[in-house]
């Protein structure tokens, strides 16, 4: 199953997130803690056909790092917010792991897969924010 297939099988939650929401900030910090690179969030709230409020996209330099980031995001989100992922995809290949929290979907790519799928271009109508660690 392609990673985006999971997104078409569930309904978006009615409550809306912001970039200040606890789950959002926890995800960004967890990615930064595990040295994820080129972290971008796409605000999809103004796009009617969007399946989530936000996509958070990042890169990792190996399959091992992709898995480590995905595992740490899941661990930290559960610890900080008591939320578990609705679903996750891609752990077997570790080229692109998707962690779905319904209103926010985390995409962890190896660089060549990120270029190939180019989600930022696919969702170019979304407000984009780069997250650079301070």
C-alpha cells in the first residue's frame, strides 16, 4: 500500500490545530532532537480537499535514521499528549515513513524519495513554514 493510501481511508477530525498546538510543537521538537533535516510544515487548513490540517515533512540520511525519527516522534507525542498514531506506513522500506495523527501527518523521507514525491509542490497552495532549530 502506498503511504498516501492510508490518508484516503479516514476522516479529518473536526477540531482544528495550529502551529502552537502541543502535538505540533512536540513533533517538530522530536524531529529536531533526532537531527531530522529540512523540516517544513504545510498548513492545509484552507484547502478543502486536504486530508489533514498540517503536513510536517523532513529528511533523514538513512533508513535507520528514518525509523529512529518516526519512533521518537511516536514516543514523544504519546508521552506529551497521550495521543497514539491513527496509523503509520512505510516502516518496512524506511524510505518514506508516514505517521498519521489525523489532523497532522508526519512524512519522514530519505532525500531522493522526498525529491521524487515532492509533496511541497503537490500542495503548493498551502502556507509553508521552514523549521530551523534555534
